[in-house]
């Protein structure tokens, strides 16, 4: 058996004669993807070895030798001294083979009472919890950047839009706080994904459990898991936590993409509300005047990639019978690419947003143009006793008249207003953008008082 294993070069070589085809080796290789979980692999293996010794499944001295060897391997990997071997398939076999080289045959006892199936599930769950922490920290930094930008531009007004048509004036700070809210929901989704990952599968073996007196609770405690996976079949095949992570990443990228779209629009000459910083803009190879929002555009584009990763992972899982299938090797590709793309995007946006400058005068002028105060004039009629539906019709006719005359509301006389309703005051009602803002004073509205309260609330929350 040992001879056959040496010929095949695989941990499972005893069953086979000769070597696998080179194309199979290349096609099934997972090392380039899963090697990033080396910290989790070392930590889980140390906890497992310590448990084996504590339970007298192997000798305590053997467990100590294994743990010392694993720590040395961890240091070698961290220092870039570890030689990864593609012929050993994956991270698990690479580390185990090096352990045997370091301490001899005792290293082979590390795999007692475990399988690569529960081993990789443990590594990925540990990695997922740490990845959720990294994403949540980066998301909070983006929230702080948005909050600081909102706070610094409290007086800036801009048109709010529906259907990408000017609708009603809002404070820029109110608009930015909408993204703070979105990202907070994203953070909660990653917290939930972390909770879903927080269950130890190690001890489930290949699929049926293990015939040794192991201490799963002790391993869970050492590795920081709060609970155990209770069904061995489910433990080795469950990737719900990975789906939760990639789904949260896809939605977070979707939120960033919406912000990116507005950055692109606001920085055009047609909108003109935002000036892009040079450090986060690019130019054209042929048009010297161009200032392009490439960071925002790439975020939009990469959002589609992360959404595709979610679909890819779901498609991988949809037809798998219990328990482990090699298809699950592909889960990490989707997971890691989603993490990398989102983390990079959150980081660059948190660095870019503080550099934004806004044209306050242009935003204010646009907020009153195109009859953006029409609803406020209707509300004026409502306060004077007219039902809203009738007020809406009156102001609609007033808008049509003003358009025909080439006038804005501010250009109309009292007589022109009263031609459409005697409930308009005799002196021409010159409503302003500030009047419109102050009027939206219900909780959650864009009134300066409400926005100030929200800014203070978020400042406290993010500091906590």
C-alpha cells in the first residue's frame, strides 16, 4: 500500500496503481485558490491535534510534536519560506506532507478522526467569520466617510429625483445619509452571515461521524465557534453560510453601484453638482479636457461580476446529493472573488469620497427650477382648505400655464396665481427652496432639523 501511494503521490493512492493523468491533476488542482486559508488550516489542525492528545487518541507527546511542527510550518508560510507543491493537490495535503517531513511518521497521525471533507468545511467557516469582520470594518469606514461629507455640506441643497426627473429639493446631507442607511443594512447582513458560519463541522468525518472519543466542544471553544454542526451529513455539505456571504456582497456592491451611478451623473457638465478630485479621476488619450469617473464606472461594472458569483454558487449547490461532492471545491472561488472585489471597492470609495467638492450655487438653483416646488404650492392650497387632489389639479394647470409663458413660479404675479384658485394669497406666494426643506419636518424627512438629528445619531452610533 505504501508503495502504491508513493507512486501516485496522493494521500488516497493506496487504492490506485500508477499516476493520474496530468490533465486530471491540472483540472482538479485547488491549491492556487485554497492556499489563502493557511492560517485557518494551521489553527484548526493545532486544535484537532491538541484534542487528540487530550482524549488519549494519540499520545500527548505525539500531539505536542505535531503542534510544534504545525507552528513551524505556519511561520514558514508567513515568512514566504514554505514551498507549495502543485502535485499535492490542495492546502491540506501540502501542510500534512510537510509535517511528515519535519517530524516523521507521527505527522500522519494528525489526520486521525477527521477527513478533508470536515477539514475544509472548518477552514472555510473560520475564514468566513474573519472575512465578515474585514468587510464590516471596511463598510463602517465608508459610512464614516459619507457621514463626514454630509456633515461638511449641511447647507448644500440639490434636486431630489424620481424617474431621473427633478422632483423636490433635498439636502445633500439627507441624500448621502440614505447610503449610510443602506450600508448599515449590509453590515447587518454580514453579521448574520458570520452567525451562520459560526458552527464547527470538524468531527463529522467524511460524512458519517468518526469512531473515536473526540471532544468536539473543546475544539469548538478553542477555535472560537459558539456551537457545533449537529448533523454530520449536513456539516460537510452545507455552504449556506457561503451563499449568505456572497449574497450580502452582491447587495452591498449593488448599493455602491447606485452611488457610483450618481457620482457619474453629478460630475457631468449636464448636472454639474460634483467636481471629481484629480487623484481619483482619469483622462482621455485623445481628448485633453476629459475628467473621467473611472473608479465609479468600474464599481458599476464589477457589481455585475459579484452578482454573477452569487448565481454561480447557487447553481453549484442546486443539484448536489448529500453529502460531499467535488463540485464544492468551486465554492471558494466565488467566495474569495466576492470578498476581494467588495473589500477593494469599499476601500477605494472610503478614500475617494472625502475628496469630493460640490457646487452649492448650482445645486440650489437647480432645486427651484423646473417647477420643483409644485408640491409645495399644492400644500399651500391644502392648508387653505382645498382637498389635496383638487390642489394637485390646480397646480398642474398652473404649471402648464407657466410653461406656456416661459416663466418659473417666481415670475408669476398674484393675479396669475389667483386666476387658478382664489385660495392663493392676494400677494404672490413666493415659496423658496428653504421653505420647502423646512416643511419636510416629519421624522425621516429632509428638513434641516431632522437631518441634523440624523447626523448626530449616526455620529454616536459609528463612534460606539
